[in-house]
């Protein structure tokens, strides 16, 4: 049975203030994972900036033509408005 590709993947936050958390995020229109994520903090005017790491996880049959199901992201900095 063929599986269809989803428009989202799991972003795994590997360090920083959100270490261990995961979020669902959309692929770029090109089908690639987002290069950076800005995640709002609970306090107003603050966001956490994370950059894509090198670790990718693939589910299903492992066919290299498929998009990853999970991608690691590393903490860069907190951004204040």
C-alpha cells in the first residue's frame, strides 16, 4: 500500500530552553524542512530561534525519495521585540 506524504513533520528541539519538546511544523513549498523556526515564548515579546540540525528521521518504508518524518533543531538565541 502506498502512503501519501504529509505536509508537516515533527521538529525535535534538542537543546536550549525548550529542550526535549517537539512541535509539528509545515514543510517549505519546495518540500524541504524549515531551515529555522521562531517559537513564541509564554511571555509577550520573546521568541526562541532554532536552526535545523543534521539529524533526520524517516518513517514508513525508508525510501530515500520520501520526506523526513522528524528533524532535529538546535537552539540559537532568544529574540526580544
